[in-house]
């Protein structure tokens, strides 16, 4: 038998790591809450808040209409324009508010892009389809 005493250091280290993790997570949530309260919420922070609230809200979305994916798909149709990201955000917001379950993501993005075309016409923004641009020779 060994008379060597068991060191409490691993247990203390594990406890300190756990408290450090909890404190770090609490500070991150507090920072996001302050960003939200002051109206300076970043996209990443907003997405993290949505992710954190899924369990509490009991909602687990299977389909997400993502502005970056929709913007990429729109850029396949239109030449890039400085107003395009803003138009995509507005269109995705409209589609999300009117979307019914059961439809697919591609169709939601396609609908948002159709709305972008309408918004662009209303605001006198010329979005040029790639089919109308001649390839350089």
C-alpha cells in the first residue's frame, strides 16, 4: 500500500476552470445584452442570442433564410451593386414575415431576389442581370 496522500490540486484546478468558464460565458451574455439595449447589436451577437434562446423558446428552426446565402445567389443573377446587400436584407425580412412552413430554402431565396428586383425598380437602382452583360473577349 502506498502512503502517498492524494493531491487536491486536480480537483481545485477543475473547479477553477469551471468557474472561469461560467464567468466568461456570463460576461459574454452581459456584453450582448448591453449591445442589444444600446441598439449596437452586431450580426454575430444577434445570431448568438437567437441560438441561446432556442431552448427557452422551444423553437428549433429547420430552415433558416440567410442573407449572406441569398446575397450570393443574387450575385449569380445580378452584377454587384453597392445597394444590393441592403435590398437583400429588406427582402429577406419581408419573406420571413410572410413565409409559410413547408416551403424550401431555395424558393425563399428566389422570392427574396424577386422582391429585390422590385425594390430596385422602385428606388431607381439599376440591377443588371449577368445575361445582359457581354463577356470580355
